[in-house]
C-alpha cells in the first residue's frame, strides 16, 4: 500500500512539473489562445512627443470637494450669544487665548 501511494505522488508530481513547464514556455512565446467568437486584443493608439524643458505651474484649478482629515467641535461652556470673535482667519493663537 505504501509503495502504491509513493508511485501516485511521483506521477502527480511529474504531471504538475510538466504542466508548469508547458505554461512557462507558452507564456514566454507571448501567444494568446484564440476562442471562437472572441477577437484578439488590439494595440492602443499612442501619441509620442519630444521632451522639452519647461516650467510647471505651482497652482492647479480644479472642481471637486474637500474633506478634512480632522475636525474640531467648538461649543460654549455656558448658554448665550457670541458678542465678539477675538481672532482673525489664519491667525496663530496660544494655549489659553480667548477666542469668543
């Protein structure tokens, strides 16, 4: 029984190696299997241009939407109305500064 199992494994291994070798040689040829009713892939048209040195714009105008990586919730500790905002847009602030 053990001898028969060894022969089965040897036969399966040889078959697998043979199929692998055939697949590698077939892949290297670059051939494509033709199936009935399916046309082979065609080359995509490309446009070639000469390379030249030029400046690249630092700004790009585009239409889209933005989503912030982080968010902050500002709420009052007591109920009431905001009478003044004590900072301007883009201004750096220190810890403990009065904002509203």
